[in-house]
C-alpha cells in the first residue's frame, strides 16, 4: 500500500508500473486491477479555466488517506493499493489524482477503488482554486457526491 | 494552555492569516478556540474542524498542546 502527495506533475501510468514492479512478491496473486485517474479540465461551470492551485493540509492529508485505505482494507480483500494526489500549481490535462487497487477478482477492485475515491473527495483536506481565462480566481465550494 | 490554530483555503484568505498560537486558560472546546482567536467573525456555517489532524465536532474538547484547524469543505480529487 502506498500513499503519495506530489508537488510536481506525475505520470499515473508510470506510477502504476513502478508500484506493481516493486511488489514482485504479489505477482501471480492478483487477477484484477482497477485504476481511476482524475485529470484537470480546461472548463468548469461554463467558464474557461487556465490553471488551478491545489492547497492541502500537510500531515492531515496523509493521515486521512491512510485511514480511508485502512477502511477499504477492512471491507475488501485488497492485495495492493496506490493513491497519488497532486498539490501546487496545475495546468489543464495534468493528472490530479490516481487510485489503483489490486485484488483477486474484479468486483472487489471496482468497489474498493470507488470507495477510496469517493471518501477522498469528501474527507481528504485538499482545496482547489481555479484561475479563469478572464484572470479571475475562485475557490471551488464543494465536491459533489459521486454516487448521485 | 498552549493551542496551535491553523486555517486553510478560503477561510485563511478571509481572515488574513494562516495560523495562531494561543496561550490561554479556560478554553474548553473547539468552538471556544475559534471565538477566542476570531472574536469579531463567526465561523462560516459549512466550515470543518480538526484536532490533531482528525475531524471533530465544534463541541469537542481541546487540551494543552493540541493543533486545532478550521477550513471550508474539501474539494480535492
């Protein structure tokens, strides 16, 4: 299991490859890998967005993400998991978040990765401030419930 | 007692600072900490609070050495 906060742009596919490669002892044990990648859009609420700053609460972010992954481990037979989240200045098309879960069977991989992602959206202390094409800046007010 | 207070995101901007260090006796709850540190500003309704990096309710107790944080709803992911 690994949780990582990145201040620089990251390649989610490379992160997955490296994480899976390092866990050599798990080779042959997992039959399903579910991957979710959140990427920055260049539009939001009808406006063109040219960039974003992601603030976070260092320490609490890691603590909450560890707790969320631990909750998922109690509910599903997870073999391995990886959570990577970006902070700092971000441009459209750059990845914001990666959640990958390795399990024996697909149902657990889908369900556990969904759980981790939705819990992250509502509990991990990150805040987005958008920079619009008009030069205006605005904080996002609230994340929507992904199950609605 | 000594309490470290931290503020984040839009709440930090609206009060104009990111932290306070309080040396005070008689603060019992998280809500007391906010009122003492920000006597002229009500905590916005949707705000979240944490003590030592765990979410808490505003009526939760505080003790010497705690780090108390206030921030708006989270918008990561």
